[in-house]
């Protein structure tokens, strides 16, 4: 009997050890290149120089936010090692920097790299390497294509959705409009233009009376503005990055051209566009927003914006609260932190994309009320809603309802 008991005890002990080792195996940490027990390497590419350098502050904001997270202990005990390079908004340089980040620095993924042409240049490379190209800082519609490009995801509302909303507004408020369009001659500009035409539908051919493209290598768009005024257009759709948008506003004032001015969201920053162009020159411009405007006093007692102001004061004092790009950098950095928290101890590239594609009703509190971040394995467009706004005095005034202009990839 004692023999049988001891055999039973040994068997029980063996079972317990096996169960413990099995559960240990299930709880094992999983890492891909760029992640360890102590670190998560995150790559980033920004135009700190060149024609789109006004956006460089997005990368600086993200760096400050990740430092704040690291100072508080990191994410699940791991510090974010944020490696950010300048590409000057030049696609060949973007390719060079992406290869450096993936093959030399060995980052886990590339996050929020900026610009449609730069991201287009590394789109296939990132997917062939199966390295996430996550929350790219561009609203091109093509980032929402999980079937063909499962490693690339956008963040902001896509450009075609935005310009469809402007088209809807014009069809309702100014159906007889004569529209002149200025657009950047690349994928970014053409994406906006396509959305405008699709939104106007059969009326596009008669309503759009002039299309003028410009290159980012041009020092100024002044001559294009003069040419567009001569067409007699009474609506001006301005598809330009901050430097050129500010130039357009100034030139329109100089030559006293006063059409209804619709300005794309990417250049709606009070700090980097409106203020430099002159408040007096910017009255009644219409744009669309998905983020709270820190120049608007209505958010002064808003809990989410108080956290943002606190971040600026303590962690990023050089950040200009009037610059919409600072709000963008803060909001997208918060979204990444949420994804990394959800990853837990499974820091594989596959799980990063899985968690990014599983966001439900997530809000960074710099989003306008009513706007939420939602993704799924078949929907890589986190934000698809906007609200129209008009510039009055020294700030934007929101009007109308939250509008969705969903466009698939």
C-alpha cells in the first residue's frame, strides 16, 4: 500500500510539474526583431527639412510624448526607443531611411512616417519585409487596403472622404459654383482631387472650371493664384501643404481675389498656416476637422485638453499649442501606446498589426466629441469622420454635424 501511495504521489508531482511547465510555455513572451524585455524600437521618418518641414514638429511631439511614457515606467515595463530620421519629403531619401531603420537599426515597426509620396515609395518594401508601416501620417485612400497591403495602416481621415464632404457642402450651399482647384502634383494632391470630383458626380465637369497643379520644388505658388483668379472662379479649393497654403492665402489678399476658399485639413493649422498668412487674410475660409483646436477657448476646461496642455507645460514646453500638427502628434502617439499596451508580452510584428486592427470605440481625448477610432481586419481606416469649420476672428468655428465620407481602399 505505501508503495502504491508513493507511486501516486510521484505521478501527481509529475503532473503538477508538467502543468506548470505547460502554463509557463503558454505565458512565454514572444518577440520579433526590435523588442526585448526592456525595449521596443520604433522607427519614424519625418520631413525635418525641405518643403514640408512645417510637419517636422509632429515627430518632435511624438518623441516628447514617448519620453513622458518612458519616464513613467514605459509600457508593460519596456521603454520606447524612438528613432526618427529626416527625409526632407524626398521619396528616394525615404527609401534610404526606411532600409536603415529596418535592416540596420532593426526596429520592430515604422510608425507615422509622413507624406503620401514618401510612404508610397516604401509601401511595397515594408509589406515585402512584413514590417508594419503603422498609422502613416497621410490621408491617402490607398492605406486602407488590408487585402493587398496587410502591413500598412493609416490613422487620419482619408483625403477622398474629406473632399467628398466639401463637394457635398458645395452641392447644397452653392450648386452653381465655378470652382478653381490648386493641387500638389503628386499622389496626395490627386487623391483629394479625385474625392472632390467623385463627390460632385455628374456636376464635376461643369462646376470645376480650372485645375492648376504645382510642384513642391517650386519656391512659390503666387503665379498659379494669379492665373486661377483670371478664370472668374467664385470657389477656390486649396489642396496644398502648409508652406504653399500660407502663400496662397497671402497672394489672394494681395490681388484682392475673394472666392469662397476651401482649405484642406492638412493645412488648417492656425500656428503654421493661418497666423503666418495673416488672420485678416483668412476670414471665412472653410475646412474640416477631426481634432480639437487648441486655439479655441471652448476647450479650455475640457478634461482631455487639460491633459494636453499639461503635457505641453511639463514635457514639451517648446511645442506651440496653436500648431495643429502638435495636436496630431499627441493624438497618434496616444493611439500607438494603446496598441502596444494591448500587445502585452506578445511583441511580434504580426500581433502589433492584429491589435492595431482591433481598436473599438477608442478615443484619444484630442478628438472632437462624437469621433471615435475603430478598426477591424477588413477596415484599416481608423478615423472616418469630420466636422466642417469656418475661420472667424482668430479661431476656427465648427458648424454642422459630424459627417462621415467613408471611401474604401
